[in-house]
């Protein structure tokens, strides 16, 4: 299982104990920068096509697919590079590249240049997998789930604060959020350069191999162990299910409940706050009480039940009742991360995180089509039954399938519960 070797490597790491906090701030700044441009990028695309909303929607969808494709292709490469050269240079170069990319998008004179900017953003944002490998380097196996939960809270905080601030700044100037995002990324690079220590000493590094760094080679790592393969498959179904929220929630809430923009925004903020509370303060105690395996199953079960409530709730207040339950799904993500890091050697952690991020990227490419087409069909006249909540019910089924796979897989895990 490589758990003992990983623990020895962690114990011998020269990195001081505050390193996880540095990575937390790094990811928070990254997510703030990404979140800043979310509310304004569609409008900027629209301005390049004479405010034709339908055309802008199609182009923006292409932008999203291209971004996810770059994540799929480059996450394993950056992960393997971090196994070879260390985590610090990969994180710093990615942050610097992201800053330059935001400058490019702020100055983009045409739609083509804006598209190039999104492609570069997809490449440089793939360094998130390296940040997770860093956490694995400096955290003992038994504490990883709690730390991964806190890192998840950084994602949530960035995506709550970023779009709110980006919307305000975009009202002043549609290019201003890109400049602020560039400033945050440059600050992040400087912060890392001055403070972030290296977590992977030379004696624990692995040679770079193109075969392992390719997406197919990285996925081979996930298939190299039955337990790792099972956990990765369960995680894949969870990642696909997660896409239902960004792809259909706004349309669903407007269609079914008649919510205005303010109500939709406040609901999304409530989702984010609940997720932050669970991941930042709840994961550690829950995993300590239940163990990683049972915490994983609890999280998936709560997620499936939460999606079921979302899909069948006839009124807005009943939908809101599902949010706290749904937030417990966050426990599963931290638990599966902790479990999978125990199953590979210390010099493969970057490759593991890159492969996992590639799997997530495939989910991000498939999910929008799956759920938007499901929603469109079940509100159309061709549907045998009008069921606007069908995308959320489908997500519940996917999570239930992931739960079954995870339950069968963790029964074979020969580590602490």
C-alpha cells in the first residue's frame, strides 16, 4: 500500500509545519483570480459578436470545453514534472504563466486572442494537481483527509468571493477583473517565491517519462491497483454528478421556482458557505470519528440524497432544505483523496494528482452536455412526463452508483478504517 513508506517520507520532510497554510493561501489566491473573471467573461465574449446572446453562448461553451481539454492533457504532464523537479518550481511557473495569461485576456483585441487566453489558462491552472501533491508530501497519512478538506474550503472561498467582486468590478469596466486577477496571480507568484519551501527533496524524485506524463499513461497508474481503480471510478461518477450544478442550476431555478437573479445568487452563496463550513471545520472531526472509509460512504450517500431533494422539491424553501445535507458530500472528496494517496509511492504523488485531475477534466467535458440535454428534453413537449428536476435525479443516480462502487472497493482496503 506504500502507506509506511509515505509516512516515513513525510516524517523526514524538511518542510516546516506551516507549509500546508502556504498552499491554502496559494490556492485561495488562484481561485479568487479565476472567480473574478467568471461573471464577466460571457459578457466580454458577447461584446465580440455584436451582443448576439445565442452565438455568444455557443462560443462560451467552446471556451469551456477547450479549458477542460487543456486540463486533461496537461495535468499529468505538470504532475510528472513536479515528481521530477519538485513541486515549488511547477507551482511558481504556473502562477506566473496564469498572471501573464490574464494580462493577455485584458488586452485581447479579438475573440481569437481571448480564446488563446482561455487555452493558456487551462494549461496553467492544471498546477492545482501539483498543489495537492505538495500537501501529500508534507502531511502524515492519517491527517490528509482533514487537510484536503481545508484546501477544499479555499476553493469554496475563492469561488464565493471572486464572482461577487468580479461582478462589481465588471460593472465599472469589463476588462478590470482581468487586471485584478493578473495582479493576484503575480502576488501569488511573489508570495510563493519568498515563502513557499520545496516539499520534495532530490532523493525522493522520480525521472520524467513521457509515457507516464501522457493522459493515457497517467490513467494507467489509476488502473495499476484494483483499489485505486475502484476509488477513481467512484470519484469519476461523483465529478460528473457535480457538473449538474454549474450547468443547469440557474436555468432550473428560474424555470421551476421563478427565482430572480438575486435569489439565485444568494442560494449559490448559501451552497458555498455550507460547503466551506463542512470542508473547513467538519471533515477532520467526521473522519476522526468514522474513519476515511465510512466518511467516504457517508459523503456519497448525503450527496445522492441531496440531489434527490433538489430534483423533487416542488418549492424553493424545500430546495433550500437539501443544501445543508448536500454540503456533507464534501467529506467524500477529502476522504477519497486521502485514501488514494496511501496507494502509491511518494515519488508518484504528482503523477497520481495529475491523473486524478485528468479524470475530473473528462467529467467537466461530458457533464455539461449530459445535464443540459437532459433538462432540455424533460421540459420539452416531446417528454412523456414534464420533469424539470430530471438532471438532479440523474446526478443522484450517478452518485448512488459511485456509492456502490466505493462500498465494494473500500471493503478491500487493508488500512485503518
